[in-house]
C-alpha cells in the first residue's frame, strides 16, 4: 500500500545499512519527511541507539534492513560497501540501492585523494556489480552530514540541489522523490558511469574544506559576472 502525506509526497519504507554519522543524518531527514526507516547494523546495540536517536520505525541486522523497503541506503565505508552489497545481493534484489559513500584516502601531497583505481572506477559501479539485481544510484555523498541534519536545507534563498547518477529508471524515480520529500531539488547528472565524477567532486570539496576554504567561492555562476547578458 502506498501512503501520502498532507503535501502529496509518497511515504516510503527505507532500510539503512550502517549506524554512523551519515546513517543518522540521512535517516533523521527521512523520518522528518514522514518516511518509515529501519536502521540495520552488525552491532545490535549501535543499530538500536541510532534508531532511537532519529525516531526510526525499526532496527535490526543488515539483512533485515536490506529487505525492509523499496530503497536501501549504503552508509558504510566505501572500501567495504561493495563487499557488503555482495553479501546481501539476494536481499537487495529488486530494490533501489542509494550509495552515499566517498572512496578516499590520505595523500602525502596534502588533502585526500580518490581510493578508486585511476579515478575512472567508482564505488557505485563496484556496488552495482556486486548486487547485479539491484538498481543503484550515487547520491547524497557531496554534502557533509551536518547539512542533512538541517530541516529542508536552503542556501541563498534556494533549496539545496542534490546531484545524483543512475542508469536505472526505477532508481531515478525513487531518488527524485526522496530528494524532493526532504525539501531539496533533484539534480540529475547522468548515468552510473558518471558516478566517479561525483565521488571526485566530493573528495575535492572535502580537501578544500579541510584547508579552511569554501568550495562555493571557486564556482561563481557566469550570470554574476559584470556585463553578463541575461536572457
């Protein structure tokens, strides 16, 4: 059965694999948006504590969370996410897998770098290979977890734009619905082959923030340039 809130948004059941900061921040955002959330973790106490903090509907083990709803968030370290997806491949079959992981590692040259080979591979593609009967979307990895803790994030008068990549129509629909239900704006960025670009963008942004600078200062809109022609 499908439910809708007062604003017409569809209520979904979402399983979360992980109990860390991103699991808590995104899970909390979805609970506020009216969705039913189950937190799944290998440590039962951690899953129960995270579920209690965000007001989740339920908590349990990873397999239970993977089977809970139509969407499943992978909120675990990027280097273990494909392995976990493979272990739960049967449970994830037919579901939308939301990959928010950021594959990065320290660099001796300063700032983090991608941990995926050559920067052309991506954690999202590895997850898709590990769970071939799931529909994978790369999404929610650009922003720090503190942003997702905000009610309906908006900046400079505009709702937060959330970039995502997927080549599966069902994942496209569900990802857009989830983003919109959070008060944000979906920003489609192409198929899953382009997920590496989102992962690289996240690592770049993290390095800039760690240096004490602001990423947005490096990307002014062309329309802000003096003498710009507005259509």
